[in-house]
């Protein structure tokens, strides 16, 4: 390929195919049910809250902060690869063509989030009698312009500083974005003009500094690799990603669940599996996220039947994902060094999964007691988690035996 435009087009097509390859396993029927009930419950709670809004709530400031939070993080999606640091040098004069398309895709891929925040905020603005249809139209145009400016400003800042101190730049843009949105919502047109001029001067400053700096290939290549690795870790919660590089953490603060081994009395499989679960980032953080989501569902979903379905779906997800993670792959494992038969490993995997699901059920019961008081509902929630988890474990065991 002799043009970076062709390079971008080719890579972008492959990138979309890669996303589609894994997202088809992410957005399945189970997740659709969870999202349906979650969005429905959140929408109902929001509509009920709007019927009697607190009069002293600073709605304009709150919405300005939410809109700023949805626009100030604008990590560029460049699709650069390690070999580009060498092979793109002869075409470096065409690099602005490549980066322009990369920033355009970054802008459009990040646009849905602030638009959703804007749509959700409209009923709240109407409830507090803030703004009008022309103001809302201006606010929508400002959201698009601010996101466009944020994407390009962060790219210029990273290019000028090789990514050093990027959160300082993000903080400045967060403050500027919030002031812009608040100025529109509060009809402070002088503030809007002043902040707009300050924003333009800030962006121009980094444009001038970026133009005199060579393109930092290493920084943007590393940034792209980290971004894709984050996507693969997310996709790995739903399906196996072969080229995912796992990571481990010591997590000494969980030493209570990892006592020292006793050669004569400690079962090797149980000891190693317990440490594998706690120290492997993918398994530990996945289970913790699903547990936290279940607790939030118990605390914020007003309908018990909806909460039952929600925590049941997450209990199934956490049980099956814990089983799959502990089974691991075909690589070398430390338990192969111990004089234990391989036949004990599946039993210990099921036993450890049962224990962590019991812990999840206990936390959900505690959350249910805080939400519903001393009643039968919290214990039904805990029972649902245990029943679905046990059914998932047993069905998985029967499938393995077949």
C-alpha cells in the first residue's frame, strides 16, 4: 500500500471485524434480559423521582458536570501497530491524513455517551423549568463541538508531551467543559464567550507545541495496545480470547483467605486454586464486579421481582465464569508438581465456586436487609443466588462427565 489512506481503510475494516467477532458473544440473550430489566427499573425510578423533585437541587450544575464527565475523556483510537514505528517513516508526510481519519472515528465512537446523557437530562431540565427548545438545541450543538474539540486537544497534548501528564490536561478540559455547559443552561452568555475564547487559546497552544514535535510512535502504539487489551479482557468475561495476556496481583490484603500451606495437612489443589482465583485479575475482578452489580441492583431496584431476576442472571454469570476461569487452559500449572492426581482438580473447582457464590449470597442478604429490613425478601434473594449457582455448577459438572 502506497497511501496511508489505504492503510487506515484496511485496518479499520479489520478492526470492525474484530469487534464484531467478540461482541456477538457479549450481547447475548442473557445480557439483553439484564439490560432490559435494569434500564426499565432505572427509567421507572427516574420518572417517579421527577414527579416530586427536591426544590433545592442544583440541577443546572449537576447536569453540566455530567455532560462534562461524558466529554472530557477522549483517548484517540489510532489502530497503530508496533511495526509502524519503522515502516510508516517513509510515508510520514501523509501522517495527518491517517490521524485525521483516526480522530474522526474517535469522535463518532464517543458521541453516543454524551448524547444519551443529554436525552436523559431533558426531563430533569423540564422539571426544574431550566432552558427552552432553542436552548436545548444550542446545548446539543455545544455538546458535539466540545467533544470534537476534546478529541483533537487530547491528541495534540499527547503528541506534544508523549502522553506525560494527560490527566492534567483532562482536568483542565473538564473544568472548561463544565463551565461551557453551565453557561448555556444558566443563560450566562458573557461567561460562554469568555470560556470559548479560553478553550480556543488552550487548544491553539498545544497545536503549536505539537507541530514542532516528532510524532511519538511509541506512545500511541502502547496506548492502542492497552486499549485493545482492555477490550479483550472485557470480551473474555463472555468468551475465551486466545491471545489475551493475563495479569496477576499479590493482593496481600486478602491474606485471611490465603493461609500458609501445611505440607502434611493442606490439599494442594484447594490451596493453589484458591490462590489462583484471588490473585488472577481476570477471575477476581470479574466476580467482584458482578457481585457489586448484584448489590447495587438490590439497593436501587424498587420491585422485588425485578431484583430477583436481575441477581439471578448475575449469579448464573458469576458462577459459570468462575468455573471457566478456574479450569484454565492447557499451559503448565503448579499443581502438576504435586503428588496429587488430576482427578481431584474438578471437584475442588466446583467446591471453590460454591464457596465464592455462598459469599456472594451472604453479601446480597446483607444488602437486602439494608433495603427491605428484617423480612423474607432478603433471604429469598440469597436463596435465589444459591439455587441458581448450584444448578449452574451441577449442570456444568454433568456436561463435563458426558
